[in-house]
C-alpha cells in the first residue's frame, strides 16, 4: 500500500476570527475530491495574529498547529528560471520549492519563471500593476485562495506575464492567506 500524500492549508486567524474558510474548504475539496469543513476543526487559541497550519491527506485532518505570525520583510527578489517545477497542489513536501529558494543568494525571496512566464514566489502568488491595472499570472504554480478571491471580485485579471512586463511594472503585490494583498513599491529584481 502506498503512503498517503499530505497537504496543508495556511489559514489566517486574528481576534478569534478565522478568515476566508470557504476558499480554503474549496481548495481542499479540489485537492482531494472530498469535503472537509475547516470551521469544525479550527479554534484560535488567542486574539493574536495566528497562522493556522492544517495538515491533511485524502482521508483525514492529521494535525492543526498555530503559530504567532510575524510578517517577513521582502525588498529584493532573485529571478529563478525553472521549466520543470510543479506545485499545483499545496503539498506538505515543499522540497522542489525549497531547492529553488536556496538559489536566492542575498535576496529576500525568489520569483519563479516557468517557460518564460512569471508564476509565483516561494511563499505567495504575485500580481503586477501594469498598463493601469493589476494582473496576475495566468499559470501560477499554485492557485492561492487570496489570488482566487481577488480574481472573483474583478480586482485582478489573469494574464501571461513576461520578464519585460515585470521589469516595467509600476508596483507589485504579494498575495497569500496571511498578508492578503500586500503592495510593494520599493523593491529590486536580480537575475
């Protein structure tokens, strides 16, 4: 019998509130073709800003952990090109992403290009402000819950983003469950 593949969700909790559960529940259902209602499992420990990590497989919720969240300051990005990377589900095993992240040199974070198009960073989806609107990669490595919320609201549109477009963007935003839509205007890109 093969060992079950483990996945995880990162859920934001603050002031005992749990954020955007419907999007996390939908991603779990899409990942394992089974419905779990995370509201039955998540109970924030305190009012602080917490990162709740839900570990699961196709059969069950395995573990739930809470960590006090401190936002990482990101000012510079290393451009990493890799046409083989796959991370279409939020696998607990992040070795492929970690190997790319190790190439960041002195940068804070990486931006991953696959087949000459921007995909994601190692920890977040990305959007760029280009031609007076926010666009996000049409083919991200992972369709994040925050990314999907902003697409559904019409605030961002999907598009293929080249390196030239990224370099000409007026500003960028990182998107994930913990930082929501975090706009950066002061950042650097390194090849």
